[in-house]
C-alpha cells in the first residue's frame, strides 16, 4: 500500500508524526532495516500491555527483533489499515501477513500507539496478536475467553 495520505487521517493533520508513520511503513515494506531502526529513538521504550514480559528498551533490540523478522519472513509486508495523529501520539492499526522461511503462515493484526519525540518513536504500546485461522479458535468469543465457558 502506497500511503500518500494515511487512512483515517484528517486533512488538517500532517508533519512530524504522520511523516514518521509513513517512513516506518515504507521501511517495513522495503525490508530496509537501517531506515526502519532510524525511526526509533535510541532510548525507545516498548510495552505490550497484554504481554508485559515482552517489554524492552532501546533501539538495539528493535534492530535485533526486526532483523529476525525480515530474515525469517522474506515476503513480510505491512498493511497500514488506519492511522490518526493527536499531538505527539500516532494511533496506528496494522496487518502484517507473510510466509515464514519454514513455509508456515504468519498473519499478525492489531494496534500500535506511538509517542513521537524529535521525529522518532520514543515509546510505543503494542496490541498486536497472531490472527487465528478460520475454525482454529473453535468459534470461541471474547466473552467465552473471559468467562472460560
């Protein structure tokens, strides 16, 4: 997806955070690790509220993580479903399909809330999960998962 205007973005927005999201998206699809890591502050703070044990700090870990993704998912692509900017915060929704080197399917979807400082991502809260294959969840709903019915 070539983004000239981010989906969901109002006409009165633009500049810093929007441009950063555009660069991040382009770097993902180009598998350009250098450009991708350049989108992050050196002291980047990553949080995954649903998986707190996955939290980390630093752009070096971003480099390590995405180097592995680009290597293991050669046809990885990023679909930017929607985005909006409020001040120094960008709300982004993603879909990341691809095929792993072992032939397995990768499909991740969810939201990243990015805080921007000095035209770099200073912190993010990631709410991304693998997409269930049709029928894999056995028809379970969120309510059933919460109530363990």
